C-alpha cells in the first residue's frame, strides 16, 4: 500500500523536471503567435530540385535544430555521468566531417562508400571521445579542462586531414541526407533525429545505461560499492557522445556539400550545454531527462529563428540569446525552485485552512 502511494510522487518528480523546457518553448511560441499569427504557418512549395517540400519557420526550426538535438542527447549522458561538459564537440564535428569528406573524395560516391565514410568518421570521433573520456575518468581531470585540448586543437586537426583544402562533394545521395529525399516533403535531418531518439529510448528501456549513468553521477563511490564500474560508465558516455558528434558532423557536411573546418558547427558546444541546462538537467551530474534536453535544443533554435524574423543582426543575436537563456536558467535554478515550492506550500496551506474553517 505504501509503495503504491509513493509511485505517483516519483512520476510527478519526473514530469516536473520537464516543466522548465516546456514553459520556455511555450513562451517563445506564444510570443510569436502574438507578434505574428502566421509565424508557424507551413506551406507546400517547390525547392531548387523541383520537388514539392514543406517550408516555413516551423520546418526551419525542426530542421535547423537537428544537429543540436543530437549533440544535446550525447551531452546529457556526459553531464549526468561526469558532472561536467564537453566543450570540444564543435571541433570534433569538424574532424568527423573532414574524415567523411576525405573518404568520399576518392573515386565515385556510392551508397556503400557513403556508409564506409560514415563508419570511418564515427570510429575517429569515438576515438577522440575516448581520449576525452580517459582524461576525465582515469586521470580525474575536470571535463571542461580535459576537453579544452580538442576545443583548441580540433579544427587544426580537421585542417590537416584534407591538406588544408576546402573540398566539395556532389552527389544526389549526399544532397538527400542534408536536404530532402525526392518524394518526401519533410527534411531528412528531422528523420535522423527521430531515429537517434528511438535508439536511445530502446537502449534505456532494455539496458541499465540510464540507471548506471545516474548512479555514477550522483555518487561515484556508492556506485562502486554496488558493483558499477564508474570509470567505464564515464568513458562510455564520452564515446557515445563521439558517435553523436559524427552523426551531427555528417548532417552538417551533407547540408553544405563541403567541409569548412573553421566554421562547421562553430559555437554549437555552448548551445548543446545550454540545451541540457534548459532541459532541467543538473549540470553537476546525476539524474537526467534526455527528452528535456531535446526540447531545450528546439527552444534554442526557436529563439534563434524568432530573432532572425525580428530582423536582429547576426552579430547581436548571441547577446539577445544570452539574456533570454540566463533568465530561463535562473528561473530553473535550485534556489528559485525552492523558493517557488515554499511559496506554493504556503498558498496551498492557507487554502486548506480556509477550507477547514469554511467547513466548520
């Protein structure tokens, strides 16, 4: 009987963690609907290839946030297990994208070759992820400091892979990966995000990855006493993030049809960290809700699209985003949550007393 009473509390706790990202996204949606009721309208139009595709701000948000959403998923695991963040994901994406292009440059581009190129860049990104993971898990270096190495040197490595060139690739398959599959009006990157999300959902459902990751993040020593390999879990989270980086890098390269090591996904590491924070996940590690990070990613992209629609210059957008994001993070901070909870208890307490008095 007692256990049955406890379950609803746990469910309320889980759903309350999603409150901040949902509110943040809802506020952006409401603001746009008031500012311009047609902001989220979607229309069917022809693209440059002559195919009928969906277009509009809503599609731009869903499509534009694809790389960020995938990186936010991987970043969530790293944050939960290590209590820190990987600031090298943008540079690692440049490395992965360079490897992807390097493999495709040799000979004709076929589906098998694209698969081999993806596997090659995934392996490289996972190895670099393992490098970061070893520094954090084995040598106990703070994650942000450990990943500062690749943040600084990663784009130079990407530069060397293609001999300093900025090669382009032309292939209908690559164009379809970064854009639209002929006959399907929805951008392909949106489907890729859904596939990655489903894979994570299945992994969490049929393995103990989520449980072990949270256990290590909450209390590493206690996790060890319970037979969990804390070092291995931290290392695994960085390797998984490496795979997410490879997927994001391939999407970005496929969108452009070229690799520019200096600009590919530049600055996305900060957005990925913010997506995790907005998602209601503690940046100090422990309990996490990956769906919150994904909602946070779309909230950030929605904010960016809104600012562009308001004719805010690209140089000023980061400042506006910073102000809004600071407000969201502060509202979701433990201090504000505690104060709001205490205030709610007082209000509900008074209501109960008034009800009792009225009943008497």
